[in-house]
C-alpha cells in the first residue's frame, strides 16, 4: 500500500516567535498518525536571516503550554476527520459490492419509476409498495 508523501506541516500554530508544527505521518500499515515539533524563530544578527531554534527562553514556557493545548485540539480534529473519511470510504466500498436491488411490482402511478429501475436508472419507491401502519395514540379519547 502506498502512502502519500509529506509536503509540509498539516498545521502551524504560533504565539509570537514560538510555534508548533503538526505533521501527518504514515505507519507501515498506511494509517495516518500525527507528531508535533515546537520551535522558536529568531533573526541571525550576523546574516539578517530568519532561523528556527528548539531552545526556549523562560518567557516562552507559558506560550509552549498554550500551544500544546491548541496542538492537541487540532490533532483531535484531524483524527476525527480521518475517521469520518475512512467511514465514508468503507460505506462506498460496501455499497459498490451490494447486488442491485430487485424490482417490485409497481403501484398505480408508479410505472415510470419502475421502468427507470428496470433500466438501472433509479430504484422504485419502497414507500409506495408498503402499506401504511395505523397510528395509535397512547392517550384514549384524543384525536390525532
């Protein structure tokens, strides 16, 4: 099973110069998992270039705590999206493996739908073929 190539972080969350980058990685089984890298940007005085470091000043510690919480929430949303996508893929695969539904005898006025179903364009209405059940009110004497 091939896995997509990482092109960059899935999310970058900043608080001033301090940041966390969230990366999507792939297991040997092709399943996604997430990791986070914390860093701080600074300007190199000699070259004027912006660089990154993984060391922090004492004033950055509370920012790291806040960024950790936000990264945790972002990863949770990504995992949920992964689960939803996987469920959609499984439902699509299951539906494509089902045999086509057999046509039922159409009710009066439902001939066009039955014809379309026989030709594979749509399925006949199941509600028209089923008799409606009477509704019973649990309170005696009240009309529905």
